[in-house]
C-alpha cells in the first residue's frame, strides 16, 4: 500500500462545496448569516463554499490557539463585528475531537447569537470526544493524518487542490520530499536540475 493516498480529489471538493452552499442558502432563505471561517485551514473551503451563497452575506474570520496541558482553546484573532442577534455559520476545515467547535458554539451563544450552525469540510468522527452538532458536512474521514486544501503540516501543503492521507506519518515526517515529489512532480524535477 502506498504511503500517501488521495482521499478527496479537487473535483469532488468543488462539487461538495457547491452542494453544501446551495443547501445552506436554501435553509437560511432570506436571512443572511454571518459566515465565520476558522483560520487558516478553512480558507480554501470558504472560498469555494461562498461562491454558492448569496452575494450579500458577510464574511469574517477567527483564529484560535491552544494553551495549557489540557489543550484549552483561546481566541487569538476575534471576529470584527458583533454577533448578538445574528445567525452565525461557522466554517471549519475539519472537526475531530469536537472540543474547538464546542467552545466556539458556547462563545457565540454567550455573545447573544440568534443561532450557531456549523459547516465542516471534513468530519473525523473516530476522534470525537464531545458530541457536537455539525449541521452541514462535506466528507466523513478516518483517523489518518490529512494534508491539502487548507490542511497543513508545519505550514506547508495548504495549497494542494486535493486532500491526501498520510498512511505512515513517521516516514513522512522524516522524508517529506518523497511526498513533495508525488504531489509537486514538476517542482521536484526542476529542483533536481538546479546546480
């Protein structure tokens, strides 16, 4: 078996983002939710998703940080507009333990949001600790380490147009150039030809 498996290709990602966007637009009807993307991983999904939402929606961003030995979630960059009385749609790249999403839902509810819903590109149910609702989900995935389409390792690979599973993480960590050659074949050839 290959060390790397493309689990969702670029076309499937675009198609699913369109389906989710259309479902969200239909569910909200005339209401316009505040769309809040969790940085940085959700950005590619946000772009594809919002192309299928009404043009007058408002988009904002939020960045989270973990601190302490228990992995508590804190806000590194907060939304720039009040959420009181608003419908909030949280855009996540991946929901795994549910802890981050549960914290976000609690924060927005405490701030007076009328409703808080979530659209997640990926749902990693095998890792769930907190049973948190995900109203709109793109794909259910296993417990593999994933890269691409916003998902990164040390800040790299977010720009891949598809999502890849790393089946042997220690081998990947020790030699990421093997993966680079697979997903960026032109770049790998040009680097080998440099003096």
